[in-house]
């Protein structure tokens, strides 16, 4: 393969800033580096055009991922591929890239509050891709999880905090447009969600993120989420 990928510099900048920001959380698992992969560099990885990124511990087991990691001289297991093939190669694409990186890392942070990083290692890449890719037009009450599945209030909270931390480090993320597809997930009031954690975010910037995220989510955020999620389920039941 020749030539540099358009997203390579942005990826390195993101990895450096995220590794620094999450050093306490990574160290707790014997890690030092966050790794972002580009879908186009992983042999045989097919990602749906609806999917911007994947976050699953099982990805680490893929030999294709390990070979990219070795080629890049990176350490660490956190494996988050971003679908660079569907992103425009301009400043909008770079902004979407950063948003997708924070989104996927927030899944890792959210899961780590409950489970070890090794959960799910037997899941195949096909199953992982299928599980995470949700085409809204194919959703049905009987056989699909709700579209917000794995994007519950705990995830939203992680994503808003991490987005702020990365922006503080000069890796600006537009949480309103690039972090979460709010409308698509049925979240009607993104500014309302952000408002519930605004004070806590600005008061806690000097503390490790993992420590802050161990606290319970604010009740106002849980309520907003419960209303949005309930409305979506109700609509599906009544269809
Ligand atoms: Zn997600």
C-alpha cells in the first residue's frame, strides 16, 4: 500500500490526546495507549455505510487488527475502527472522524464501569458488525433491539464528558452534530441532556474521568432518557 491516509494525522493527534486524558483508566488495565484503526487498513473488514465506527473488545482478537497494530508500532488493546471509507475528505469529514472516535471510546468507558475489557472476546467480527449496525428502516419490535440500545443515559453521560475533555486538549468535538445522532436515536432535546451535566463537567476537569463516571448519573438526565426511550418503545408497540 502506498500513500498516506487522509485521516492519519488526525488519528495520531486524537490517539495522543486520548491516551493522555485516559492514562489513569488505561493504567488500571495495564495499558498506555488508545488505538484508533481505519476500516480501510483492516483487511477483510466490511462495515455498513450506516456505521461510522465500532467498539467491541472482541475486535482485539482479530489477527488483521493485531497486524495493523504491529505495523504502526502501537501498544494496547483498545480497538476502535472508524469507517473512513464513508467520510468526506475535508474539514467536515475530520470533524465527523473526531466525533466518531469519541463516540466509540465512550462505549469502552461506559462498559468498563461494569465489565472487564475481555467480555465478548468470542464474538465474531460478523456478529459484532451486525449487532452494532442498526438500519432504522429494518427495526421491528420482535427481532431487533431498540435503536438506542447501548446508547442509554450512561453512555450519553460518558460521551458528553469525554467530548469536553478532548476539546479541552485542543481536539475539538462538536457534541451537538458529530458525537451522537440524537434525533436518529429518538433523543429530542440534546441541549437538555447536556444541561444536566454542564456544571459537573466544568467542576471536575482536574479529576480522572473514570473516577467521575463512577458517580450516579443525574436524575434529570435519567428522566429525560426514560421519556425518550419510553416514547420510542410505545410507538413500536402500537405500530
Ligand atoms: Zn454507538
